[in-house]
C-alpha cells in the first residue's frame, strides 16, 4: 500500500483539534453567581470525568472523520497483481482506395503489396481487410482463411472520394480501446500530403497497435486537372450563357492542352490553353448553344494524363423559360406587386417572371404552374383561397407571406398559424448570417427603417432567418408538408417600411425568389460525398428515386419511400426525383485536392509509424503478470461520509441534551 | 379548603410588584393580622403596663371597653413595650443578600420583613430604629417613637444598598455602643458564617436585658440548588470561583446547609436568642403569623 499524495497525511495532525476540544481545553462554562461558597467543595475531577464519559464516542467519531479525510486526500492505493490473458493478434491490411489511387498503376501496386502482406500470414494468424477513403470500410471480418483475405484485396477498386488519414487512425484507436486485441496494421497508400489531418496528434495510434506503412506513389507524379467550372445551372437566354474553368497542373512542366466543352457527349466548343509549369490557367466559353431541357455537361482536358478521371469536370445545365411567380394582393392594394415586380425585373437573368393577381383569384388559377406564390398582407383570406394555397404548398409548392396591417390585426399568421403578439415600433433590422441560403448574397439591410412590423411568436420548428434590431423575427422559414414558406413580418410596399425604396430590396427579392423556386437546390456540380435532400417531411409516403452514373437505381424499395437524404459518392451524373416530384440532374465530381499527388515526406511517415507500439506486432507470449496501482480514495471517502453522518447524529443528540440542561 | 388557606397569604412575587415600601409593610401586617382574631395584644411588647386616658387620634381598638363600661371614660390599655421598649431592626446588606432564584431576592424579602416589623412596632408605638450593615455599619436610625419616624425608617430601608461582604464582628462592636437602650433587637440576615461565630458575636446584645431575634432568610436555590451538569459558581461576596458537580450539590451540599441551619438554630436557642427561619418563596405574612404565634405561646 502506498500514497499518491503522502504530504496530505500531515493533515492527520488535525486530530489534535477534537482532542484539545474534548479533553485538554478548560471547559468554559458561564459562571453562575452564588451567594456563598462556604458549603461547596471543588469537584473538578468528577466533572471532567463526567464529560469524558459522555463525549467519548463523539470524540472518537470526530478523530476518525479527520483522520479519514487526510487519508483520502493522501490518495492511498494498493498494488494489484493481475494475470491478464494475452491479447490476441489481428493483422489489418488497409488499402487506400481514394480517387488519387486511380493514378497510373498505383492501385495495382497497392494490391500487390497487400497480397505480399497477406501471403506472409501464417495459418494461425487472423487478418482483416480494410478499404480507406474518407471513411473506413471493413471488407472482411477477422479471418483465418487466407483465401478470403486475398480475394477481398483483389476486389478493392479505387473510388471517387478523398482519403482521410485522420479518420483511418481514429477508427483504429476506437478498435484498440474496445477490443482486447493487438493490431498489426499494414497500410498501403499513395500517402498524399492532402490526406493528412491538420494536427499530427490526430495520427497517434493506440497502445496496442503497430503500424507499417507502404507508400506506392513516387513523390513527383505530374498531374493536370480541370480544377473548377463556374457556370449557371439554369439558362434562360442562350445569348447569355457563360462558362469559366480553371485548369491546374501539379508538378508539371508548362504545356498547351486542349479543353473541350461537351453537352450530352457532343462537342460544343473547344479551346487550347497554355498552362504554366506547376500553375493554373483560366478558360472561358461564351454564348454556347444550350437546347431546352436538362443536359449533361463536361469539360474535358485533352489528351488525358495518368489520372484521366480529373481531366473531366462534369456539370449539369438546364435550359428553360423563366418560371412564373404569382403575386397575390388584397383588393385595391397592388402597390406591393409593383415594387416586387420592379425589383425582380431589374436584375438580369433571374429566371423568374412576376404575375400579379388579386387574392380572390387564387381559387381560379392553377397554382402548380407557378414556382412560388407571394401573399402581400393577405389579411383574413377567403377560406377557399386559403385552402387552395395551403394545398399547393403542402404538395411541394412555396410561398412568401408578407405581413402588413391587415394581417397584424388577425392575431395569427395567415396560412402558417403562428401567433401574432402585436405590433412593433419603428426600428432597423439586426445583422443576420450572410450564409443563410434564403438570403445568400442579399447583403445586410443597412439603413432600412421598419416603421411598423408584426411581432410573430414562432411555433416550434420554425427557423428565424433574420431579426429586427430588438430581436423580434423579421424573416422566418416554416415547412408545410413538402413545401416551405417564408414569412416576412413587414409589408412589401411602403406602408410599413421604406424597404422597397432601398437598394437591398432587389437582392432580397431575387435571392428569396431563387430560394423558394428551388434554384439553390440544384447547383451545376457538387463534390462527391455531398448529400442531397430527397424529402422534407418524414411521414410523406411518396417515393423518391435516384439513378446513378451507371444508370442503375440507387435506392432500394423501402429506402425510396423513407430515405430523407442521399449521398453522392461517385463521380458522374445522378438523376434525382424527389418526393415532391421535382426532378434534378446533379453532377458530382471528385474532390480536386485528390489531384495534387504530392506525398507526405518520408520523415513524417517515420514519425507516424513510431506512434504505434511495435511490440504489438510480436508473436503472443504466455500469460502476463501486471502490477497496477488501485486507488482506494473512493472507499475512504465513503468512510468519511459515514463518519460525518454518525458525528452529526451524535452531536445533535448531545446538543439537544445540553440545550435541555441549560 | 387547602387552596383557600394558601391563597389567604401574599405571594412574595405580589409584594415585589408593589413599589411603595410602606404599602408593602401595611399590606403584610394587615394581612397577617386579618388572618388572626384581631387582637391588640399581638405584638412585640405584650406585657400590660398601665392605662392611659384616651385622646383624639388614638386607635379605638386599643380602648379597654371593660373599663369604659365601668367608668364611662375611655382608657387605652398600655403595654410595657410602649413605654420603655426600643425595637431595633438590623438589616444585613451584604452582597450575598442580593442572590435570588425567584421573583424576590433575599434582600428584597428582608426589606419587606424589616418594613413589616417597623410598621407593626409603629402601630404599637414602640420606639423603633434601624441599622443597615454589611462589613461596616452603613446606616443608623436611632430608635424613636416620634411622629415621622416610620417614614424615616421606611425610607432608610428603601434606600439601603447592598454592600460587599458580611462581617458581623465589626458592625456588632459598633452596635453595642449604639444600642445602649434596653429593648428588642431584630437581626435579619442570611447568616453565611459559622454558627459559633454568629452566636458569639450577637450574644452580647442580649446581656443587658435585651431581647434578640434572628430572622434567617434563605433562597430555595440555596437550600437545594438544581444542577444537571457541572457548573462554575462564583461567590458574590469574595468573587472566588469553584467548579462543582450535580452529584455533590444533590448530596453533600444539602446535608451541609441543613446542618448549618440546625446548628444555628440550636446554638441560638441555647444562648437564649430567638431564631426564625424564612424561605423567600414563603408568603411573608404567613411566616410572620407563625413566628408571632410561636412567640406568644412562648411568652
């Protein structure tokens, strides 16, 4: 037995305090005056003996309490010798299958090295095969059968995702902690620098893990790639089409390459571009012809190099007529539609046309033909019109509801039903998150003065996007069935604010219009690994569908009716039909960080390997005797607690007696 | 019946609520006289001496109606003490007299007693005086039957202050010089002194035909202190402190104080001195009635 903090044992000296209090201290009693002491005799011994007998147990408890407390702080421990069964050994063969492994013969080399490791396994050795990219996937269970291991290695194919060494090590650490196993890890990879985690600490292996690294790439592999493409996913005017692309080279000489723009596998235009050594070049295509409909666009870099997959950048583009927006206004109050329409038309190529109409006509208009509906201060709506708008929204439509004076008097937000607390006094808008999808690029509402706004108390699940200066909601987003609603707590005319007269009104109208029309959900291209929403409401039974790059349906039947999201893991085009019946053509491309094939310096790899425990790779030995200190302070603290409770009980009893005798 | 008998006497706590000492004295004396068949013969000096012609202002109760029936002239019955007896009240004002565990401290009780005695003596027209003493003679009012003497005595009793400690020898040496006139001397004290010393000190007072009466006043807590745990007692006269225990107080102390009282009583009686013990929780009129009843029987 020993003490981790023996200096605290000095606290046992505190035991002297109760000893002094009980035995040594002159018992101070309040002197009582008495007429004469001529008949008294001093009986000190008797009284002290009386006290001693009476408080002996209390004294013992107090001394015990203090001694135990000092003991607990000294943190006593006992050495326990335990015989632990030897950890069994598991050989892990991990192969990098990230996008960069498509380069040249990197994957073949990796498989070859993995097979060599597998062939070195003995019959009693257990092994497991992992495939590593941004996630870690176990391709086999722990297996003694060498044939299964070799087959799993052979089946590994390069993917389209980026690799993450940090994620790989994290998975190994979890296995190290949760299993009574020694891990002998063999990691075969091109050891890209871009796969390293931000901090070296994230590469720390577990105490029972040995790591062996097998780099399969040379440190100066040259590679060109189409790094990025910037174009609009929607084309309304073919004369305004524009595409810019960045061509990058890593560890390359200066070269002139041909860049071809293709739509649906047909060459639309091509240009030669000179790329400086180890640098970047821009290429631009203007006014190229895009037929009506959704198209699969590609920008190809020719001739292909040893990593041909990043020489092609896929994107989607759709040519359509501008979508119509129905602006419903109360009778005699069309001013808001004037401001809204003017704002929408002042921005070029918005793809939205505003069609004003009195709110009473909502029942006679086919709302499904509109991208979304704007309700400007609808007030108390006719029930048929309200029902028609509600049905339209819940089936996947969208609406912008602006609350003016008429709506403020209702006590609740029309259609949405959020409670209205009253009117708010004149104030400006607070600053909001510029990254909000509904307001992205709209800027801040500087100098806008809202003379009157409706104070809305949002229901649960309603998201407040922007607020007024006093913190009251200014713009809220709410889901109704498959559709969504933006609630603007002021009117769209000048009756309650000067917002329509400010320059920030135009981007606000355009951005919220794009958001409600769903333009934000269909970017021209996304990075592999991105998830797309298939439905908004979990209880919606309508099936969604995803057709992958190889033309096969990606969702099983039960997934089609329940899955909320879908991850785009492969490079190529996905045809997505969402639960709200909207069809999207989504292009996914590999993360272009994978195109930079520079490798981790060898010394760093040595450091990484040394974080592992090499003895874990050794053959297992017999039973191991381990001596571990086992702390006893918890038990001592329990005794302290018990002594404190007992002391309280006895002291209370004695005090009660003393009070009665006083 | 028992209740009525008890309630007939005055609780000392009631007396403590009366601020005027003359009213206290009157209340006590009237109280214990009313409890008896009123008799003018009841007093310190009961020995008949002579008749005196009635004059306006005299107490009609002292008129001898038998003589009036025979002579048709009112005569007052005079007793010996009314002519040549001086009553001297000696009041102990030592610090120990300030002790009290009840509503009435010993000194208050002693003052009520002294006031009652001088009032009664005044009723009998005895020449009355007062000496207040502790370790020295603090106040002396020579015996007198003059008008206003009662008020002077009561004022003297009322103004008496507690001193420090009791020393019988020194004041009684002086008293022997003061008390030249033959009469009755009443000594009121708690007598915390050895009985031999007390008797030896006061005995000379009765040598010249004087009659000496000792009223021994003690508090109930002095007779039986109640202790449940060890206590520290401080002597009110000497400031000495002593720690004692409940078992001693409940045993040895009681025996000692009882032995002290009995010893004092026996030694006083052996020396021809009247001794009467009073507890401060006992009604004063009841105590006086008992004492005078015993005294009359003795005479």
